[in-house]
């Protein structure tokens, strides 16, 4: 009698719970798929920017040879 009473007062059936869990799983799978696609697009764009000449020229400009500074007397070595 107790089991029949508990089954009649349950608020959520197994079928309803399964449907909710499936919907939740599908939503999370979609979010993960979108994140993976964006990651690959950003990775490709980053590679394209690194390979461009603008980035390479800026990288070469940023390097300075500090050994020719006033702290070193390089006049007799040349």
C-alpha cells in the first residue's frame, strides 16, 4: 500500500525526467560544439596574423642591439 501511495504522489515521472535530461544534454553539446568551432577559427586567424609581414616587421623593429650603447666602448673593436 505504501508503494502504491508513493507512486501516485510522485511529482515527476521517469519519462519526463528523461526528456528533461536529454534536452539539457543536447543544449550542452551545442555549447561545446560552438566553443570548439570558435577555438579553431581563432587559432587559424592567429596563425594568419603571425605569418603576415606586418607582424614580422614589427617584431624585427622591436629588437634593438644594446651592445652598441654608451656603456660599452666598441670604438676600438671596429
